[in-house]
């Protein structure tokens, strides 16, 4: 190499990377506009980036800029280890999707209940234990224990309050207790009708529609609705028409996958059931599965289906919804991918988290 060439290179060194040289406030402004699915890769750039993408400052900036996103979290029960795991749905660079295990978290309770409130997830265990998970940083916080001991709790949220129902371990009667997410305190437990506390009913799921919580059993399909404004329980005969389970609610309409090969919807305002149209190809593919779960995600459906005894692959389809001509509901499959390969898993709960 000539001395002239060396001299030229010495005089024109490569400029340093632009972003690391910027003030931190400007970097936060830039990163806040980046889709959250790229944060894991950004965290590999440097320790500084790793700290920023998990900081409260960047999520506050995302909120002020209107850059928040809906993220789908999925609680899976691993039948091989006997433990619950928390996964998040990620989009790959090629546009496909996969479930990614979130490391560093405690085991999710196999018989617990899970509720999402904004960017936070609440986990209610069997032995009165309660934790919250900040999904911005995936950090865990201990909360006050439930003021009643119950088995197999089910929970959902209405107006900032989480209503938890289950069988009291001491009296073997159905009870309800309420957790206020604003005060982070428990309210006095509520009594439930004697008809709900008998041996013929064991809670098997709950949903919230139009400000009311509906709880069903796993045998007789009895469905009771609870109105917190009136503190009143009553049976809902129309919801008893089908034995829905692993259901979700989108825009106050209940959806679930019927074992007969249909996605059914119930509108409480119309008090009527309909079959979601436009999903014939998807349900034809899903008919070879023996497990199904329907979750809500950013105003859409996320239908999971898999076969525990055959090929161990969990598939997920994202379905957008449209109402036509009054009561008709049509679905459109946005994508359908294999999101988890191998293992024997059960989908316990999906959670729509805003971050």
C-alpha cells in the first residue's frame, strides 16, 4: 500500500455510529416509534439499548406518541413438565408468526386465573397467591393475598375491578371476591346464590359482555350472569343453548369454536346465536384437531387448534370480523401459521396486553 493511500485513510477515519452519539432523549424518541417486535434484537446492540428498551421512559414516550401496540400473551400448560409457561406471539422477519417463551418468570399456576389490564397482567393462584407482571419489562410484583381461599379461580375485569370466583376451600360453596386495580386492595367477599353453590355446578369459565360477567359450569352448562351495578345474579337461558368453553369476547359479542366445526357467536343485545360466515376453509383444516381455543386480540379473533396425540404442532389463525345485514357476522382469515412445534401443550389463557 502506498504512503499516499495510507495518508488518505488516516485523514478520513470512518465516522462513529450516529445513534449512540445522540442524546438519550432523542434516542428514546426514535426507539419509541419502532415496533416492539424488534426490541429483542435492539437489546443485543449494546447494554445501553438493552436498558432503554425495557425502561419505563420508553413506554411512557410510546404512550404519549400514540405508538402503543396490542401484544398477544399466551399461557401454556406443558404436559411434559407439569408447569405453566408464559409465551408471547411474535412476528418473524418473513411475516410468519411464532410463540416465544418469556424467560426469567415464575411458573404459571396450572389451576390459576389470568387477567390483563393495560400493560399489566394479574395472576391468581390456587393458594391465595396473587402476582402482577409488568409486560413492559417482564418484572414480577407480589400483591396482597386473596381474602378467601378458593380452588380453580376464574376471573375477569369490569370497570377497573377484577372479580374472582371459585369454590371456597373451607365451605365448598361458590364465593366471589373483588380486587381493585386502582387501590391495589381487596374488597369484602360477596355471597353467591345457593343454586350456584351446589354440587351440580363447578365453574369452567367466565366472560364479560356489556358490563356483566357470565360464569358457566363444566357439566350442565348452567350460565349465571352477574351485574355489579345491581349486585345481582341471574341465570341466562339463551347462553345455555350451547356448551361454550375456551371462549372470548370482541366488542361485547362472545365467540367460541364449536366441536361441530363452526365458530359461533352470541350477541347479548340481540339475545341470539349466529354462525360466523366465511371461515369454511379454516374450519375444514381444523377438523383434524382435537383441541381448540378462541382468544381476542386487538379487536380480532385468535383461533388456536392442535392435536395432542398426533403431530404436535399448535396452529393459530388471526380472524378479522365484520357485521353485515343486521345479525350476520363474517370472518376473514388474516394469516394462519404454525406458531409452536413439538411438546405437549395446552392453551390455558390468551391475554391482550397494551404496551
